[in-house]
C-alpha cells in the first residue's frame, strides 16, 4: 500500500465547511522538494506532514507555494487523524515538534484544543498599500510576528471587503487579518484572513491568526474566553482561551476522504483508491 493522504475539514462539524487540509503521516523522511510538490499537487491551503519521533511527531506545513512556520487548521486536522487512526489513545495528548516550537493538542469532548504561542501585535503605521488593496481605511492597524491585523468599526465592512490580491501580495508580511466586534449570535468577533503572498488569497478558517486575535480582543473586551467566527465563504467557529503566553484554540474536525498515493520511486504520479472516512 502506498502513502495514505487524509483530507480533513478543520474547524467544521460537517463536511464541506471550515478549512480543508491534507494530512500525510510519513513512515520515513522525505525531501523538502517532494513535500512542496505534493502540496502543490493537492492545491489546498495547507498540507501537513507528520513523522513519528520518540516523544511525539515532527510536523511541517506547506502551502502550494511555500513552507510556513505556523498553521492552526492543519495542526488540528493532524491531531484529529492521529486519534481517528488509533495512532494516539483518546485521552493522550498530541505533541508536535515544529518550527514554532512544541505545540500540543487535547480532546475536549467533540472539540480539539490546540496549545499555541500567543502572538501579540503592536500598533503600526497604516501603509497606503493596505487602504488601496482593501478599498477602505482600517480604524486600527497592528503588526504581529507574521501578519498585519486591521480592525474595522463594522462587521459588515469585514464581511463585504473585496481585496485587490495583487496589491496585497506586495506587502512584506505573511498575511492580513481583518476583524471587527460583532453582535452576531453568541460570537464576540468576526475575522477574515488574506495571504496571497503565501499562495492563499483567502484562507477559510485560520487557527494561527487567533494567536493574534485572542490577545487583541482580550485587551478590547476584557474577556479571556472568546467565541469567534471566521466569515469566509465556507466559514468556521473557533473557541479561544487566552493565557499569559499561550493561546488555546479549539475547533472540530471531520474527515472527508482518504486516498492512496501511487508512486514511482519518490515521484507522485496519481492519487487512487478513494474511500470514505474511517468509522
């Protein structure tokens, strides 16, 4: 049997919602170029590659264009697959060694909670390129380790923004988070995430962005536990709990299908043998 690829919708409780990710559990190391080619072939916002080590798993994430340093939804998808496939016991903590340090995941009933680093932002000047790219000037702009975060007065502005992705791709950052306080249902805030520079015009639900959004909205609302909605076309619900230097990001996940990668030596040739999610 060839390498099995798992297609998971993360931050979703039904198929075809949330953010899709591919998960590959590797029996042996693979070259960076091979992983990048497979991620390009699959053409999802992220493909996660895991390899077992003594105290957990090495985890790397690739967009169709580049390897990234932190990804939430593909980490959530990876933990989901480890439990679903019996590679971890239900009560066992998933431990991931990554470019952003040790990340953990635990099951909380139907939810999976990720233990991520907090990524606080600092106020930044508003580049002319952002206003031109979005067509509207934010009321506040901050910059975190990876991204800009732009706050708007109205959630309708966030929902209706139609960015110029060519202009956004010229900004020297991974991506742009747009956000606003909301009166929508039980949610505290809404957001969207754009990362054309990384090959993702709009990411459906971005776990790592909530490492920024959590501390940001805790400061605004005075709450350490928040419920968020990412208002992309697919949409997704994220629970956020803010600690001192960590942010705990929770969501649900659903396996959509599994596929077997047919290989000649180490070159991806075709994906075959589609089958439904494990039961």
